[in-house]
């Protein structure tokens, strides 16, 4: 068969990696796909840079719409990012009858329902393996490899920037702000790291995994998202003393009243494999009723790891290009007319356990008041760790740290208890609350 022709929108880090890997492994990819896959057209505002990246054999333009509308392009790879022009270009490519491959998790988490519906109407595919966890084939695992399972829960370290920061905080005992600056210097964090450190990037990714796992529409607006900016070095240290590591997890879980969809720092038992994922690496744990617990680990970003996922999608499309659309793997694993209307559970209704750190006055009766509030709210205590005042503030200090681990309770109860504890005159600073996930 003649090669399938690909148009590339954006020749930055991932785009150049995709081109280079396709060129290097051309023959092996052709043998797997059953036909050649060639990038024939590239759009980039920096035409000179693009030409230097792809050489003379590829047409380079500065207008992405020329790629989208070209009759000589079968598949469009969108690597521009964001919600704006990328959405327009993807929808125009679909309308033109072209398959789309994208790494744009933000676009799909917010507008995926509209995009997948448009693709279904036109009988084309939108593939997005590269949108979640870079080179880890987690989308294919959920959509195809685990299709026999009723998925119970997913928990993932799916943002390398925050995992690098938390790993450095633990290893070096440094505070968040110090490590963030180092991460920016080393290139692990963007100049504006907001999407990463506030949990938004992980929220986009877990929204997509949740839709595939449970057959619900993508609905990022209902996800609970909390980042790592409030964590301090002492929280990392106290967690370690209690046998836990702190990780930013994207969690989606089947519950009695719907589907949990949340991102937040979590205490994870140090003996769990995922707790030992360090640096900028990603990992996803999936619990299925038939298969049990499975772990997927690897590089979550970078030029060639992400290109690996992009090209895997190209191969899938090349294999299925001539197949009847009704017999292709559905975008979100479940057939479009069989999606579930299970609600996303409000965070106030989620049941979990907690780590609390209170900076309190070093005087008699403080612990009794705090534990009395928790008891009154029906929240039982698992463990208490109280530091001596001189360990926290030096000799002669008038305050101390009180660390409490609780058993499971409803988030709304904990919110009420926290408000009461915060109002105590002996509680001297905002209380730190981190949810605890046993992942058993």
C-alpha cells in the first residue's frame, strides 16, 4: 500500500522527536503498520527552524490551515497545545475527513466530548496516547488491554515537575520555593509553572483516564484539583517518620454514589511501589476486578518518549484507516451510545483518611481540645506525633507541632472539624491537611 501521509502542526520538542523517531525506525514501523508513514507537510511559525529540522523533502508552511485543508494529508498531528487555535484546527481537520493525533490533554479534558462527537459523525479517529503520561502506554492499557475488567480505581503520578520537586524536598530537606527555583533552572519546571504546581495538568490527565475507565464523559470542570504549593519541608519529614511518602496523585475511583475525580497531595505508604517513583518519572496504578493491581512506569515527558506515544497512534490509524468506523476501538473505550451518566462525586462527599499538622501553643490542654473536636465530629484518630517545642522552634520556643493521622471519614466532616480547630486561640497558624491513600 502507498504510505499514509501525515501533516504536523508544530515542530517543537515533541514534533521534532516525532519526525526523528519516524525517520530512524522507518522500516520497523512500516513492517508493524503494514504500510509506510511519512510526514509530508509541517506547519510552524518559525519556518527556518522547521526546515532545518525536517530537511528539503518535506513541505514547510507558516499557516496551519494549509495542512488541515491539504488533500495530500491523511492524518493531522496537533502539537500546538492550549484551548484556542488548537481546538479550531482539530475540528477543521475532522470536518475535512482527516484523522487526528494529539498530545493536547488540556484541549481534550475540556472540549473532548465535542471533539469526539464530531469525529464519530465524520467517521474519523482522534488518538491521544501522548496526552497522558508521555511514553507510558496507559491509554491503550485502559482502553484495550484491560477491557475485560471492571476498573475499581486509578491512582497516578502523572506530572513529572511536581514529582521532581517532592523528591528533592524529601532528599534534601528543602522547602517548596527553593526547590521550585532549582527545578526551573534545570528545565524541569516552566518559567510559569502554574499548571504543574497547582495540579491542573494532572487534573486534565486524570479526567481523560477516568472517562476511559468508567465510560463517563470528559468533565474536567467537576474535578477537584489541589496542588503542592502549600507543602512544607517538615510535612515531608513527618510523613517519612510515620512510614509514608507524599506524592501528588491523580485519583479516580468507583464509589457507591458515583465516580471520584480528584488531584491532591497524598500520603502513600512507603512500601508501595508508586511511593518510590522519584524524580521526573511518572507511574500509574490501576486496580481491576479481574487482573488485580497493575503498575505502569516510565518517562512522562520529553521529546522521544512522547514521540513514542504519538507514533503508536499513527500506527494504529494506519492499521485501521480502511476499517469500518463502527468496528474501530471507541475513543473513550465504551461505544458512544453506551456512555454512563454516573455523576462525579463532590469532594465534600469523598471518604478518605487524613494527615493534619497543627502549629500550637506549647501549653497544657491543647491536645485534649483538638482531639475533643475530632471526637465530637465522629472522626477517630489513628496516630498522634507531638514534637517537643525545642525540636521545632529551638530552645525556649513557645510553640510545637502536633501531627495527627485519622481513620476514614467524610470530607465534609473533616472540613467542619478543621474550621473549629482553626478557631482555637492555641492554634497559631493555618492547619496543614493532606489526604492519605493506602492504595491497597
